[in-house]
C-alpha cells in the first residue's frame, strides 16, 4: 500500500485530500494540531488513516512525526508529501501589525520548509529504502501569481511558495523526486466562515477601511461560490499518480477571470481593481 503525508487535514482542502486518497487505496498520514481532531478523523477515515499531531512550525515535533512515519514505512519510500497546512492573514499592509505578518510567513513558508526537510528524504530511494521516488505537492493559490489588495501577507507567502517550489524541484532532480504546485482559486471550505466583521475593527479609522469592507464582503460571499474541496482532492491525487505531471496546476471556479487577471497588462488590472474598490485617486 502506498503512503502519503498530508499536512493540515482537520478541515477543508486537507480533509478532502485525505478522504479522496484513502478512497483510492492510499494510507494517509495526516497532520493535525489537536488530539481531539486526531481521534475524530481516525474514526471517520478508518484504519488507513494515521494521525500525526504537530504544529508545522514546531521543528522538533515535525521531526518526531517523520521518524514515526519512517518506521511505519518499513523500508519503503513515501509516495507523496502534500504541503497543505496554512493560514490567511489579511488587512491593509501599512496598518498591519508586524507580528501578524511574521506569523503568516512563519506558518505558510517556514513551516513548509520545516516539513519538507523532515519528510522529503523519505520520498527518495536509498540504501535503506526501496520502491520508486515520491512527489512533493505544494498547495499554492491563484494568489501565488496575482496580488489582491489587503491580502499582501497571504499573497507574499504564496508567491514565495511558487519560487521555493521551482528551486526545490530543480534541486531534487538528483533524487528523482518531483515537486508540483497545485494552485486553487476560491474553495468552499470552513475558512470563509471564519471571516467576521469583528476582524475589521482594528482598521475602522484607516483610510483604507471602505475598500477593505468591500473586500471582506466579497470574501464572505466566496464561500457559496467556491469549488467543492473534493475537486482539489482529486487534482492532488492526479498530480501524485499520473506518469508525466505538469509542474503547476491551476483550478478556479472562474477560470476566465483568473486567466485575465494573470495575463492582462498589470496597469490595466490595477485600474480595474482600484475602480471596483474605490482605491483610485479622485479628480
């Protein structure tokens, strides 16, 4: 039985990815931060799910989990590592507390490096490991190539994941391990339910508040319009298993808009977004 590690499986994309992979015959080692989630998911997914309890920013805990997985593999390679866990910090960059920006980068970028350093060696064939080399799947976003206002911390983390993935893919040629980006647009997950009006309170006196209010309203509306999370799970499964995968997969509920935002002249996109949000100078 092939085994895959998926981080951040308590809800959303990670949960659906774990479910789809188990249905396709994989054993999934899934990371959560709480023991209660580990118990809940073990009951829901059955014996082919093995919970790993750690925060991806805790290097010691991550390495202990990697040792647990290595023992369970019994000399076989790991088929895949799916770096999914992450957070989304938003707000006007000029008003944003630096601590929140640091948290964003620590989780979405440094955490990915910590996890990759710990688990990626298990993907490679070596003196004590047989099988075929596995793959790293990094969950990016359409925001990894297009920056929306008031999402600068999140966008910065995803732009960084794109560059990190490209460099890592070329480094891991030596080991036969591939690195693939999956970049979704809006996905119907519980993250949208966490967007609350109270989140705007710190910025009520900011010059950016009216535009920020419009962005938050749009974000909350995305929950109903987003892709089913299972579609992401199916795409991750495809990226892990097809013979000749692309280096990057984009999937979005509005493919045309995503294409236009990525390919129109950047100044034109600036004016379009600025006009919609009231960010253009008056007069």
